[in-house]
C-alpha cells in the first residue's frame, strides 16, 4: 500500500449534502477539505460542485472508498491506483438508494425492463438508452414517482399507470392525465426475456394485469450505509442510517454523517442546507473545543412512527424530524422518557409516510442523561 | 463459433445442452483429437438449471450408498476441487452443519454419520448443542445439536460452467448457441433452429428437456419432473452471521431449507421444493418467499434484518427415480445423461469422464488424450484478491482502478475482459454471471445503465 496522505476533513460522497458540507467547511477555514466521489460524472449537482471548489475544497471524482484502514483512515481505488487517506475528521455523505424489486420481495420472473427511478434517470439522461414503450411506475412517495413519470414521458415512453399502496387524494393533480391505482399492491412480474406485464391487487382484492415492457420502482429509500457500518458506526434501528446526535456525530469519534444517508430520501436543496449545518460541529471538534460525547440517550420512534432523527441526544441541533410508517390523521405526538412526559403536540394535519414532521427540541434539556431511551409515540 | 451457419460435415460428437454437465463433457472430449460440438437452445452457457444452483461442493456424505450418484459425486468433488484451484474457480471449504431442531432430527444424526461412512466419508460426527452454539453464535434458539461435515464447501457455479466451456472452446470445440434441437432424423441428423447438424455420436445433456430428446431417439426411460427451488440472497453484512453451510436434517418431508454463505460474500436462503408441470416456470412466488423467510427466521433470525440482493428460482431436472439416469445405447451411438439434480455441479467432471468411457464402450475411438492448455478464470470470490484492490494490476492497466459496479466493486477492466472473452455474454445478465456487475444490493440503481452501455458498446 502506498504511504498515507493526510487531510483535515475528508467528505465521502459528492451529493448535495457532501458538497454543501465541503463548501461551508472550506469557506470557514477548516484547512484541507477533500471530497471523494466514486462516480466520474457529477450529473445534476454540478452547480454545488462549482461552489465547493470555489470555496477551496478539493473534489476528486472516480475515486471509490473501499474501506477503513484504521480510525479516520480510508482506503481508496481509482484509475490512478490505490491510496490511503487519513483525516482529522470524516464526514459521511454517501446518500441513499431506492430499494430495488428483489429487496421489495416482488415475486415473478426476472425479465429485462425492471428498473429503479435512479437507474431510469441515468439510463435516459446520461446514456440515452431505450427504456421501452409502455411503463408502469410503482411507488409510495409522490416526489420520486412524479420524477420517474416525467423522465419516462420525456423519453417518449407511455406511462400506463402509477401504482401505489397509499391512498392518494386528488391523484389527477399529481401527474396530470395519468391513471393512478392507489391502495394497490404489485403482486408479480410477468414475461421472459423482456417484461410483459405486472400483476396488481386492488384494496378490494380484485386482481388485474397491466401490460407494459418497463416497470419502475421508486421511493423506499435505503441509506447507503455500508461504509459507515463497516467502520463500526452504530445504526439507528428505525432509519438503518447512522445514529447521530443533533451535531451529526456518530458513535465513532471524528466521524460525522449527513444528508440522505441519515434517513433516506431528501430534497436536493434541503440536503445542501443540512450538509452545510455539519460545518460548525466539525470545526468545533477540530479545534478541540468539543470533545466527542459518549453514547448519549437514544431517541427511538415507536410504531406507527417509522423513525426519528437525530436519534441520539447530545449537544447541538435545532429540531427533530419524525416520519410515520403509514398515514396518520391529526395524530398527537408524545415524547417521553421513563414515563415522564417531555412533549405532547397535536398535529393539525395528516402525517404521511413521504413527509417528515419537524418537532421542536426544547424538551431535550429536560432529559435525564442517566435515564432510559426517549420514546416518540403517537396517541 | 457461437453464430453463423452450421458446418455440413458431421461432428464426431455432438453434446446437446451447455449446462454444467454438457460443458464438462465437451471439455473432457476436447482432450481428444475429435470434432466436437456443444449445442444449446439458449444464447449463453449455463443458462438453465445450472445458473440457479445452491453452489455447494458436496462430499456426497448423504447420497444413497452404492448409487451412481454417490460414486460420481465423491469422485467429482476430488476432481473439481483440484480443477478449481488450477482454473481460479473460487471455492471456500467452510464445512457444513446439519442442524437438528427437534428430537426426531437429533435422533437421525448418528444414522446420517453411518451413511456417510458407507459413502466413504469418515469425517462426519455429531456435535452437541454447546459446541454448535459456539461455532454458530447467531443460530436461532432451539437447536439441539448437529452433524458436523467438515468436507463440504461452497463454489462459484457460474465460473465453473464458464471455465469448462472456455477451455473446450479454446481447445477447438464448436459452441453452437441459440441452436435448439427440434428433431433427430436417423443417422443423427439433428434438425435445429439454426439448420441441420450431423453427428456420429450423440450425448444428451439437455437437463430439463433430456426426456424429450430421449423420446426423439425412441426411448421412454424416464420423465423429467421439474422441481422448482426458490432462493433468496442476502447482502454482504449477512455473511458475518453464518460461518458454515447450515443444512437441514433430511426427514420424510423432504430435504428442507439451507442457509449458506456464498463465495461472492453473500448468504443464500433456500431452496423451496415444488413440483411444477411447466418447464419454464422459473418465477418466484409470494408463498415461496414467505415460506423461506419463515424458515430463515428460525435458523438465523438476524438474517431477515439484512438487505436482500436477489430472489430467483431454478428448476431441478428431477425424475421419478432418485438416482442419476445415465444410459448408453451403443447401437445408436448415443448416451443419455438425465436426472442430474443439484449435486450435478459437484459431480460434473466425474460425469464427463464416465460419459466418455461410455462413448468409448459404444465404439468411439477417441484417440490419444492430451493435457488441455490451462485456463485461468477471472476471480469472482471474496476470499481471493480482486482487481480493485490490486495496486499492481491497476498500475499496469488503469481500467482495473475504474470501479463501475460499486456494490460488488467490479471494474471496467473486468467488464471489458468478459466482453472480449472466448465465451462472451449474450446479455447484461450473462455479464453479471461473469463479473458480478449488477449482482449487488443496489440491483443497478447506480451502475445498471453504465453496465448496459458497456455491454451495448461491445456488441
């Protein structure tokens, strides 16, 4: 192995969160800030890459981090060779991916023409590939589903239907002139060689076959947590992303995590903003002013809530984000520790699985550091 | 020669079926100065039953003592273990534990150890619950003991077929793909979808269709009864949960479900065993997957928390009998190799040697045998060095430093090599079996379009 090169801050992943973090860190004088990105082409985030470079960060694309060589030391592979890079702080911004068909356990055959929204986007935009003639889009998250519909239509593909397990109100407004089968599950894929159709089951039990040669599975974001996990970073059970406190600190000293890696999908602009927010905690850590906290009291979400972020208590942080596993109509959200009520709040709207609910964090000061986990529930 | 017109002059031997068995037979025949053709209806080798194998390199400890299968698996394991080391086929000698979950299964273990000895395998021994727990700490509660079979291993089923086919092709065997045999006229005139093919000797290794080909030759010795096996593959983090091949104890109700590490660094859960009528029914079902998950939860509960990378189903070419159905018809200069189930991967080289003996007995004069030029297959195994981590390989060729498939860390250099190989892939799925590109947790979210672009470029 080649000798170790050292930088001050290593950011893994040049998505919006990583670039936002790098730009802010470089601008605030964090020293040498380097972003490693395994893709060669930055695609849609190019403008934030320009901003990060202008601020003084070094951006290296086509460089894959393959693992940890030690604390805060990473091994990389690129066409230039193998390299080991050590840092004083590491910011993980590896993003999230859409759960593919197999992991959704959709049965049936394994024909060509089965995509995720991300693969569809790359196939159409970057490679100008043929993606079929008639498609079905599957997904519970309106943003991701809408994006796939747009991409398909731009590529000249007829969108036969949008299939979602959720109950969507005013579906017509969602995508315009598009049959939306809500409350519907995909029960199988058909076809050999090329996809010939998908089987669906409506909420009332009726089944049907939708003829199509492409199916796009969207949403169901899975944090790309493999690097974090292989470095011993503890995951939060609800999100399957790294457990962090309000200052984006993981369970491993010097390792921060930001962006979609924390809980799955997030809007691009939102991720840039949240990426920037990691800069102050990183600087505080580098200056030695803020020693790494211990494990901290975990914050957990009970069903029917799916997750809460941050999921460990520590210094810093403005608010908590909560996500529901299923639609909840005007729920009362309750935060408590060992039976002691910390917050009780009525939500005057429906809570849907595709949108986060922000919760104020004032109650965090009243948490007993030696007590049990803080639970977030609905009444 | 995978495409183009078929030659008019007869081949000495035509092998129908380019699965693991047919490819092994073609490779064995390639050692002799014979004109041999390896023919398959599909457009790639190993495209049928072979690609959906459970990937275990068996000792044959649980075969029926005295059966042909018992002998060929035993010999085949020895041959394939040696060949794998030469050809770069990944093998991991993990050992197997047959886990007993109830008193009936526990009581069956000594008998299985005896049967293993009858099969010439002497290292199987029952172990207690405490030792089992120490060796498999993530096993679910309630395991009472196990039979330790240290000789069992896991192997890459895809590389095995490719190594055989590659070596055969390089030694002069004609590989005729997309060439479905529709009829056999007297004198071994094979009417195929690509034209007429003539053979002096014919070998039927047609797997799921072996009985149909047999019938064209006038034999009704057996019927293929496809038995579907559905499998779930879990991602790399699951690999830390399982140290051995965890086999079920066979009972009256069938062979049951196994949990096994794979040489690709993942964990396999399966297979189901469903008799189906349709020889193309390789789809998974909701019931099958639910059944596997329920079994998996019992065996290694933490497995179910891990991400699934693939779900697939294969059809075993079972017949109404338990043993292999290998028969020689000397008068017809014809050998049938039927009823080869999942052990066929292990037994493949021994089956091949046996078939060539049978052909010789039927009058084929193969001529002097020679050593085949060695092949060295690209390594797909996690236990062995791979190009992305090889500084010297990258320095010599930067394409080995350009990772295209991030989940499986497959480089552009490896994809380029596979596309230019002696037996090139016919589809992105074929490329996946040669490189692992697209076989990971993202299932193409990141790399699918890029891999397809490389594949299209090479066509």
